């Protein structure tokens, strides 16, 4: 019988108090034996399921979600092993996809849009290809294009583990700013308080997946409508990677975000949110299939 490593995850009281300032309701669903948490911004507009990145609990996407509530009903998932969601026995793309499908089914979301950033963009691609839940479309933000034979992911595993160690020890926005100097101050503060909620095993396994699971095994099969946003200065989606993405999925629309690196919404909030709103309006204006 496999003995699980005791997790060092923690959520300080100051982090939990952040939820009081978020205009969303905590929702819970089960994916197999896992309890998954999400932030639901409510309303009767079309749902948008938001899938964050490798070290991004749901609350870290609040600044994006709250700018979209006039267009959609954002529902931001705490991906397994992050935030308030349980840890899992595995962290492969299809396991993450199963969790996303469980969220959509469990909350009764009718033909949602998907928005994923980084790891979340990879997950969104797999959910769209699997086709187990009806979708209205997908937006992928700077998906890691590393993989077998494609070179390493630009941020090393050790860099992630160093930041996680700082969070466990107790960090602050000033220390976070040493790694992410251009981020808005509130986002530096949220990362300082919430990064310790991430399980080390989840980060290590996902980072391994960035280098052993090939995004391009899935990307050419992602059905339309799909949009890909990428940072003009991103080391994750390079210009060569963008050209390959355009060539291998001709139905996709690609959007280059000026002034942004990999963390497009954090690096260039105004430009990235403008591009995102444009793509969402395009997706929402499409006639419903069979209509």
C-alpha cells in the first residue's frame, strides 16, 4: 500500500481573510474522492471556467475575473493541490481535465467557456479535445510549449521550490517582488499569503509534466472556436512556438500581447484584459450550434 507523504501545505489566517474582499461565493464539488473548491462570481450570464497556473490558487485570478462579470459568470477553480482543494494521487493532464469536467457537471454549468493560463491553458486544451462536456469555446493564455525533444521549461523546478520554501517560512510582498518585480502590489501580496497553500508534490509533478507531456499532442485537435493569447516577450510561447501553433491548428486565432512575458495578465494587465474581453465577445457572439 502506498504511503502518502505528509503535506506541508498551510493557509494563514491573513490569506483566508482575503476571501472577505472577493465578490464571489465558495463552491464545492467532488471529483472521484477529491473535494474541489472554486470561486463562483455568480449571475445569469454564460459561465466561464477559469483554470489558473502551476502556483496560482483561485484567488490569484480574482483581478481578472472581476473585470469580466459584465460579460460572463466566472468560476475559478482551485486546481487540485492548490488553495482549498484536496491533493490528488496524480497530477497528469487528463487527471486535471477530469477535475474540470467534474466542476462543470457538478455545478450544472451549461456550455461554459474555458479560460486557462499556463498550466491551466494546457488543461483547457485537453478538456476541449476530450469532448466529455459541451463547451462554447476556449481561450488559452500562454500555454507551456515545452515537452519531449523541445527543451526545458524556462522556469526551473528549483526556482519554484525556492519560492515555495520562502512561502512556508513566511514571506511578504517585498520578497515576492524580487522574483516578480513588475506585478501590481496587490498580486504580490496575494502570492505571498497564498503560495504556501500549494502542495510540493503538485508543483514537482506538474513541472515534470511540462517537460514530459507534449502540448502539441493535443493542440492540433483542439476544436474551434479557440483563441490563444501569448506574451510578446514570453519565454514560454516564443515567436517560433507561436508560428508552430498557428500552423498546426489553422482554426485557432492567435493574439500577441505587447509588453507581456509569460504572466500576461500580471505583466500587462490593461493590454491582456483588453485582448481577453475582445476574444470573449467574439466567442459569445457566435450563433449556438443548431440554432
